[in-house]
């Protein structure tokens, strides 16, 4: 995906360009590009320094610091200014954080554009639906455990989709059609699982995650969700998996 900022620049997967003129493209290195992309995806809201440290540095096994952040912010301001964006596009809130003040349009890079809005996940508490969700989740979980833990004769037929690489571990999820908010939540939970268990992944190892109700509001309340984690170690012919299942606040 690409992102138009105030119809003046396009933020791509490799840097910045201007609409309909690829000759103006500027390639940006990984850290400032992650920072700019995070601002763009979370525009028009307060973003704390701690939030930036986690998503831009810590999730990629880098050590954050105030000096590093200040350096990257200064660099981004110079770039944005060179493309005609004013000083008010990147606002500093002392002791609080930053606000990326711009109109963002998300595009596929062809012709289709979709207005990017901050998404809020709201769940309706309906008893019948809850029971249905639990039954479906348990059925899926049983299949996962069987295929990955008991079935040693062949690899799983379940489709897993790449989420990210965190602390050297390849992380996979079952549903690729998730919002940026849910994706960030999955990455946060994966980072916590990998760190807490001290995992050291080899190139072919996998971490599988499935969460029934992602708690994107930041409550970290395991009672409101069912979570499945699996660390799969590559052996000679297949993977051997160690599964963890959280249900009603307990590990099953």
C-alpha cells in the first residue's frame, strides 16, 4: 500500500515520491521510513514517545533512545519541508508525544484510493454469538493442535499467512484480512510471547498465533479473549510444535 499526504507526497514501501512523477522519488533507510509510515498510519492523533520506541525500534531488536528519536524527527522534518509540507504537519507536544497533522489517503498504487480513518474495534456483547464464537474457536483450535502436534507424517494443510519477523522468529496468523490496528496488536502479543519464553528461532522455525477477540483497546485482559500460541521447531522432515492455549485467564 501507498499513502498520499495532503495530496503533495506519496509514502511508498521504499521512500517518498510525488503524485504522477516518479523522478522525484527519495529512498529512505529503514528506521526513518518505519517512523514516517507509523505517523502516516496513525495520523491526527497523539502518538507517545513510548509507542514510537516500541513499534519503530524494540519490535525490530533495536535499542531506542531520546537522542535517536530526536535525530530521526529532525531528518523527517527536513524531508517533508523539502517536498513543500509546512512545519505544522509534524507537531511536537512537549512531555506527551507527537501529532502527524495531515490528510491521508491510502492507495493501491494503481488508481483506487480509500480514505484512511483511525479504526475502532467495537464488539457487541451477545450471549448467543459468544457461544457460537467459542464453539467455532474450539473446533479450529482442536484441528490446529492435531495437525501440528500429533500429525508427524506430513506438514499442515491449514493456510498460515506471514505477519512479521520478530526477534528473528517468523510469525504467522490464520487471517490475512485484518486492520492495521489488529496487526499491531498481533505483533505486540507475538513480541511478548517470544520474549517471555526466551525463544531463539532458527531460519525454518515458526511462531503461530490465533486470537479469538483481539483486545485492541490496550486493556491486556486475557479474560476477554482466547489465545493460541505455537512455537514450531523445524526437525528433519517436519515441525514439532509446543502449544500454549489461554482460556478464561488460565493456561490450558
